[in-house]
C-alpha cells in the first residue's frame, strides 16, 4: 500500500509562524529590576530622519496576561503610519523575553518592582 503526503499550499492562508521583534521594533533592551529579574523592552519610532525626539510623545504599551510586548507589533506598525511618536512595548515579569528567578512568586511586592 502506497502512502502519499498531501500538502496544502493555499497562498491566502495566514501564517502562524511567530514574528521576530525586528519586524515591528527598532531596538530591544533588557531592563533590570531590583530583585535581579529582567524585563524585555522593545522600541520603535515613526520619526522622519533628522526630526527632534524631544517634541515627540512616547507611547508605552502594556500587554495583558498570557501575552508579550510583541503582541503590540502589528498595532505599532499601523499607528506609526499616522501618528509620529516613539513607541515602546514591555514584556512584563514572566512573559515573553523576560527573565525571573521564580515565575511562581506573585506577591504584590515582586509584581510592583
């Protein structure tokens, strides 16, 4: 009995491959906090070359539970076409690119640091 592998190559089908942060953001940083944990911060901007950043608003986007800062990538891509600003998206403790010694430690003190 012969077996055949069928592959669907629908060009209109969405890809669910994870996007790289460089698709939407210009820079990535590790932000260290007091207890030694590190949060990921992604930044992008919609400035024209040579514009002064002092006159531009900074918009920081925070994700919900179970997501990461990259959740905001497509929105930043769209907003940056119409609103000149510097955009930031943060990976909160225990999400995305953040690093923490104990992800189960959810005391108010740990979360607010």
